[in-house]
C-alpha cells in the first residue's frame, strides 16, 4: 500500500520494494514468500527485488545490498538477515528510504526510516508452553505453530511512522491480518509438508 502512494514521504512512483534474506532456506524463504504475496495481494504491479546476503552478521554487506535496491528504485527493503539487516536499516536512514525490521521491534534503530517491524513473540509461545506444562495439557511429540492467530507474530506499533501512513492503510492492514487469522486469506507456507 505504501509504495503505491507517492504522497507519503520518501515514496516514488515506481512501485518497487525489496527483501534481503540472510540465507536461502525454507525458514527464510517463508518470510520472502509472505512479503511477496502480501505485496501482490495489494497491487499485482508491484515489483519485488530479492537477494540473499548468505550472512547474518555482516552489516556492511546488508548496507551495500540495500543501497543497490534503493538505487534501483525500491522505496522499502524488508530485512530478514539478523545482524546483516542492521546495515539495511542504516542504508534506509542514510538514503531517506524505508526498511522493515524483523524478529523484534527495530523501529527505534532509525526512527522514521524503519516503517515497521515483524515481531516474533517468543514470550507468548514460552508462556503458553509453561502454562500447558503446569496445567498438564502439554502433549509431547507435537509441533506447535504460533502465527498471527496465536499471537506469535505481530507488527510493531509503528510509533515513529504511523503519523505518515494514511489511517485507511492501517485499517486495511488490520483487516487483512484478521482475514489471515480467520482463514479467508491463506498465505503459502513453504515449510509445511504437502
């Protein structure tokens, strides 16, 4: 939605976004697939640049990769690359563009340039597991999934960027997340056995 609206600061008319993964693996590709499907759900004409750093601890590599994407017209680069992603965030700050953080709320690392962060709520999963253990309802040998429905992933509060994003975009994002939770929208999960 953001990359389609040139009235938002730092957005150009090209409709290009990027994503940098730390390595080519099912776990990282799951992020990339969801990002691309989400972008194309909103606007099928959005071009998604994707690359892999093959490192989770090289911020300078992340910086150079993000800089190259920004120079190709990307407004936003989503980083799924651990410490390498810190370079992506720095490039967004230096070039006046946007990054999307990962795993925790990284919005304060470059206030106004980290559009939002996809947060893994490990605390919720741990609390739930301990609660099940105490209640005697924890079953061994099963895999538990914590997605949007279970509160295991969330979007950061966007305290530094919410004011520049039109309210209807925030409402649409909330509506889409609710549709994912209730199963109306199904995001491809490449890690699930077919």
